[in-house]
C-alpha cells in the first residue's frame, strides 16, 4: 500500500510552502466601498444641488442651521450605508459559494486515500488522478495507465499527449483518459498554473442579462426624468423668478430622484446572491448568476440515469457464466477501483465486493497477475481491456456493454442468440448489464465469452416525487443514458418517466435534423447514447424553442453542457471539466436537486418582480402627486406666507420616502418563499420584466395613492388644518401607504407565504414614520409639524381604506389564478 505523507508532515510542509493557490485579491476597504455608492449620475446631481444649497445658505449669512442640507446629507449617508450593507451581504454569500466549489483531489495521507481540497496539496503528496481531472499542481507520474493529457492551456497544443510513468504533468492541464498516481513537485505560485497567474474554476459573477436589462431600463427612465427636471426648472424659474433658483433646482432634482428607483440594482444583486446562497444550502451550486434566470424558464430537463436518477450503489445480483474462474478473474483484473480503499467507479467496486463474497481475494489476484497494459473504459467505446501476465504469458481480460463484447467474441450464431436473449431478459427487469470476456495474448478481438453480470442500481427514493413536481410545473423530463435501452425503459417507468419506447444513440445518428426534432418531441428515453448524440439532442430541442437543462459527468459531455441553457454537472462523481463549463453543480449528484434549483430560480424571479412592482408603484405615485399638485398650484397661484409656490411634498420628504422608507421592505422581499411557482408553466424568457398584471398593479396603485394624496391636500384645509399640517398628513400617508402596499404587491402572480422578516421590517418602518412626526429633531429635519387628532385620523383612515381596497382588488383582479396549464405529452 502507498503511504503518502503523514498529516503532520503535510502540515509542516504547508507552513513552509503555503497553500496550493494564488494569493487572494485584497478586498476593497470599507471607506472606498462607501465612497463608491455615490458614483451615480443622479447622486452627482443631488450632491451638486446640495453644494448649491449650502452655498446659498452661506451667502445669505449662515443664519441658524442649514436644515435642508443636513437632511439631504443624512439621507445620502443612509443610502450609501444601505448600499454597502447589501454589497457586503451579496459578496459574503458568493464567497461562501467559492469555498464550496473549490476543487478536490484524492491524496494518500497516512496510508489511506483521502479527498482533500486541492489548495491543501503540498510538494511530496501522492495524488490519484483519473480521466476528467484538472491536474491540481505540477507533479511527476509514478504510475500511468493509458494517461492522455490535454495541455492546451499551457502549450496551446490542441492534441492530447500520452504520458507514461516518469513524465511530468503540469497544473491546469487536463487528464482526458486513463488514470495515474503522481507525486506533487511544485504547488501554488511555483506551479505552472501559478506562474501563469490564472486560476480556473472560480464563480463568474458578471452582470446578468436581467441586471443589464434593468440597468438599460433604469437609464431610460433617468433620461426621461432628467428631461422632466429641466422642464420643471425652466417653468419654475418662469413663475418664481431667478431669486428662487436654488429652491427650484433643488425641487426638480428631488423629483427626479423620487421618480427613479435608485435602490433597484442593489436590491437585484442582493436578491440574486441570497437566492443563490439559498440554492447552495439545498445542494445546488450556481456557478453563473445568469443561470438563475435560465433556471426559471427551463422547459426540458435532460438527465442521465446512473447516479442522478439512481443511487449509483451497484450490487451484483447475478453472474451467468460458462467459466466461473475466468469470470471472477475478469471482474477483478479488468478493474480500476482501488482494492483497499473502495475508491473508484461504483460498478467496479461492486465487482470487487462480489468476487470477495465468492471467496476470491482481489489483492492477491492482482498481485499474482500483474498488469502489463490496458485500454481504459470510456463511454464512447463502452468497454475496457486489461492485459496481465499469467505464468509468463500475456492474457487479456475485457469487460463492457454486452452488445460490444458479444460482437468481439468467438461464438456460434446460436450461442450468441442465446446470450442476447438473456441480456434482453435481464435488462427488461431493470438490471444494468455487463459482459465479461478473455483471450490469450494482447488484444480485444476473437475473445472467449466469460459471462454476463446483472447489476442492480436502485432508483433514488426522492426521484419519483421530483419528477412529478417537474411535470406539474410544465417541465418535460428526459432520460439520456449510456445504459441498455430495456434497462433504461424499465427504470424510467418505475420513476414516472413515460415513453412509448427507448431510442438508441445509434438510431439517432441515422436521423435527419427534422426527424430528430420530431423524435425529441415524442420520446422521453434515450439509451446507449454517446456524448456527441447528447449535443445533437440539445440542439434539436433548442431548435424547437425549448429551454434545456442537461446533466453530464464525463469528459466528453462538456460540449453538450456548454450548449444547453443550463449545464448541470455533478459535485461528487464526474469530471472537473464538466464542472468548469457547468452553470449548476449538484453537490449531491441528485436529480431532485435540479428540480429544487428550478423552483428557486423561479422563486427568485418572482421576488424580483415583486419588488419592481413595489418600488415602481411608489415612484409613479410620487411623481403624479407632485406634478399634478404643482401644476394646480401654478394655475391657482397658491402660495404660502413667504410667497413661495405651495407644493405637496418638499425635496427632503420625497427623498426620505424614496430612499429611506423604500429600501428595507424591498430587501425583505428577497426572502419570500414561493412554493406555488411550481404550479405554473415555465416563464417565457422573452417576457418583459413588468408583465401585464404587474403593469396593471403599478399603474392602478400608483394612481390611487397619488389621488388619495391629492384629495388629502384639497380636503384637510377644509377641516381646519394648516398648510404645514396638511403636508405632514400627505407625507405620512404616502410613506405608510407605500409600506403596506408591499402586501398586495406580493400577491400578483402567486399566493405569498409567511415572511416574518418582512412583517417585522414593515412594522419597524411604520414605527420610524411615526417617529418622524413625534421626534422633534427628525420632525424639524423633514419639515413636518405635529398632526393633532384630525390629522392622525385622516392618515389612519386613508391608509386603511386604500390598503383594504388594494387587498380586496388583489384577490379578485391581479391574482393570476393557477394559470391555464400548458398541456403537453409527458
Ligand atoms: P449514464 O449516462 O446514465 O450515467 P451509464 O453510466 O450507464 O449512463 P456508461 O457509463 O457509458 O453509461 O455505461 C454504458 C455501459 O457500459 C453500461 O451499461 C455497462 O454495460 C458498460 N460499463 C459501464 N461502466 C463500465 C466499466 N467501468 N467497465 C466496463 N464497462 C462498463
């Protein structure tokens, strides 16, 4: 047995050589992060206005406190604080993911094979490498079994090169075939990859199409609003004269700020990050933010069988052989699993276990008949060969898919027919079939048939339910497997995938593109599929307008994963290459996790729509209220005692509502659960962010809140309230009404579930609004007055009335009742 390093020695070397990783980038210091929050054209304008306001105050002799300036500065600081907080949380969530997705390697430590993060490797470590592994550090091959390495990253050479024992393997290159044991020589910055100063396998957190769409949308609004502000300034100067320039400017800027949902991009990023974190807690690791959106609109999940739908815990149920001794030798010798540790392909491990049960000691057998050469298994060829030395002469053992092996065996037509019948029979019972053969000398033809193994791989217990949930959500589930068609069909039926028949990869190859599309529409089980068939299938499905999530574990699956809309790789089984190109990695290799990820993807999108509705409804209400009131004041020439035009809300108040009161509830919406999303059909990826029901919500609630505000403005003086008190009433109404409107905003597409954080935040926020009137410093800063009983009643009644009406309406109007389900053949 190989010893490897002792843990102690490894620890000492780790101290000496450092981790096998590139130094982390310094994170941005807090102050710079804080300053960056001010980098937005709208905030620039606001800062400019603020400076102007202060300047005017100084020029007028600096009497008393510059209350307005202080208020604006305070609001801006709060806004920046909130921004930093959101950024920090989003980053923390993503960096935890980064740790989770760090690559792992099999290493000998203290005499056993252990799976450790590759950053823990030190020079001297012995690592076990197999097809699909990214070489974790520079090393020397001690053993090499058909090792073929793709060194394109380092040399640019696209053809893989053979590496016999004794040669170097370089970090960052890819083992495409075979397996080997390497001793690590150089790690971290000393290694080839380190010298190239580039790291593979990080999480891409670039701007997603959704974020981009939203940014463009935001810019469009900003342009309109700025145009509006310019018009306002011009009109204001016309009516108020130049001496009021700073007030007019200030007001126009505030209105502009009120019209734009500044918080949106930050809330969006945070919602995505928190959603991604929630997914990772449910074993679904998102590697690209973009995938979240695509997940929400997936219409087809194409999954492999072994290990994803089944447990990949093989058990030999039957061995049918004309020559038991040869059969057992083939099982043990044509086998790449580690005898001592049980590390390796579960199928091969099960063969070793079976031979042990039959009284054969695998280790003794392997030592007795040392390996001379081999051709490793790959899922395109579907067999493997090992040539050993038996009494000084070479003997080859082969195992693989029965069709492939039977074709290479010397059998009479009758014998072959008989074996084929047995294969079909056992496969029809759901067994995974494997054939064994041998011959004298080195070769893979003219073999002697040595037996047929039936293996049982139980379906995962949670899979049938997951498939049903996917189908209910309008998603088709396809099984794409390398296994025998009969086995595939039986397992598929058992877990709830219905298909008239199973099509094989061979049949697929002879189809025209049109015929392939037709087949992809009708058949749900694909068997004996080679990786290139997977690619063609994805393309055929996509050509039909489907959004495809596809799983893959082999080195050759990477192109199909890349091509699919959501490439899904396995966290435990499967190759580094598939994980690198994947959008989603299943930590538990479990199909049910894909369905969970789809649910989360849909839920995140739903939450984004919720806060868009919530925020835009407020923006529309404020703009309408202020514009209509201002024009009315101009028409009626309504002025206060100082001779200034009467306006419903001041600049400071607008900013307060839009920035301070709006932010926290929008954040809490990110925590909403929406299980009901799985009762709806997949979302059309081209559908607008503000869909028709949402638009209806924004317009109707925006108009109602503006109308009630205007009504209060007109009516309150009739009840004897002063102008200042009336404005306080309007301010309080608008700010509290928008807070409670978060509830109807949640109910447009799916019935909401309990969200304690949201309730808490709404109560706290309403409390804060009440404090703006009760606490003298806040009151003074915001330019409010005490309200008295009449004012308080007016606010309470109008909030409750509009809220009640909105709740009522939201039950009858906006709710898209379990929408017309798309009927499709499952
Ligand atoms: P899936 O794509 O669902 O994971 P799979 O794992 O069954 O399918 P492959 O691994 O390509 O697909 O296996 C195809 C066939 O090759 C199996 O049905 C089996 O007969 C044979 N086979 C699988 N593993 C080995 C192996 N290690 N050695 C020899 N033959 C194997």
